[in-house]
C-alpha cells in the first residue's frame, strides 16, 4: 500500500475503454474489478459514475456490498458523479437530473462520499446567475442533508468556463455544502493566470481536487476533444502539476487528490499497468512539490 498523499482514482481513470457522452459511457470493466485494481495500485480513493453504479445495482449488487468492497480494498474516500441538468425547470433534462440526484443521494447515505461531483452546461444554454444560484443552493442542501458536499467542476468549454465565474456562482449561492472542483485541466485551459488565482480561493470553497497533465498548446478543436481524448498522466506532459499541489498544500488541503485521465491511448492499456503508472508518476509530482516548498 502506498504511503503519503491519499490518491483517488476518478471514474474515468479506471473505466477502461469508455468515453464521456459518446454512446459508450458505461465502463466495460465491472466495478469490483476496478476497485480491486485501484486498491492494489495504492489508491485510497475511488470515483463512481452514476451509469456504472446503476449497472452494478441492476446486476444484483447492493450499496451495502459496495461499501464493504471498497473498505476491503483499502478505499477510504469515495467520489460520486455526475449530476448535470440540475439548473433547469420543467424539462426532460431536469427530470433526468432529479432521477440521477435521487440515485446519488441514496448512494451517499450508504457510501458516505467525500464529495459529489456536479457539472455545468456544455450545450450553450442561457445562464442567469440568480436562477443558477438558487438551484445550486437547492442541490447543496439536498446533499448536505445526507452528510456530504458538492463540487462544481467548471469547464473551459461550458457556460461556467473560468475559475472567476465558478467562484461567483458559489459565493452568490452562499451554501456551506457547495464548493468547487479544482481540476488542473480546466485551470490550465482557462489561461495560465488561473493557476496563480487558485491561491486566492478560500480554502472552505474547495471541495474536490483533480490532477492530470497536458500539452502547452491547445489543439484547434475547441478543447472538448482534447479534454476527453488527450489528457495525460501527471508528469507525462508540460504542465506544472507540482505547482498546483504546492498551492493547495499551502492552503491546507487535506482531502484526497483525484487523478482524472481521459485519453484514447491510456484507456486501451491493461488496467493494472496503467494504474501503477498513474500512482508512481503522481507521487513524483508530490516529491517535486516538496522540493519546491523547501527551496
């Protein structure tokens, strides 16, 4: 078992040949296999996508069995995802959001996640700050009622595309259970200045962290394809992963460090081999962060 920082394998890092919003979102690898592989590699956290959770439950598994399976493999931190459409009212998308929310709330009551991951609108819909803040308060309270918090993942190609805009929403909503997911991919793709801005985010507004890596220049595809096809393992790209680690350590972050890799080459690798590479490479970034702090 790896000692040191608590690393959390987000859902896509263990999903194998699955791609978000592609028609093949469901992982072809059973959850028990993925959990065992993550624990063996040294992860102490594990992320579960609602699609995969539904498949597990339909196959006859129970939330109580899943809780025990996670614990038996050394998993102490759970991330649940992915809630979207929550800002709408009276639409089929909102009905689906309510269904997913109910599933995640039921899971949270048993699995006691560190946080639940929530997304913005990537369809180009309208954005009204007051409406969104009201809906954010609603879902924040719903998950607070079962003892957890929500983490808003702002996305460079969405209606909440920057750290500033995400901060504006959670501050306007002003709910203690509603915070931010600090994902290095979206930090870097919003401009290098955003990395420095993380230092100014109040610690209590950070409810989740995700590390990854990438190339300096964004491909000419609007960012989405790079986001889901070409992320790299921390240390395998050109980004200052260790700098974000140092910033968050200095802020006192004590939660798990999610590693989110969505890559057309990574997802084809044998799971045990890929996860071992993720852990060893990420731990090297923590060693670099320690050196930079001591300098």
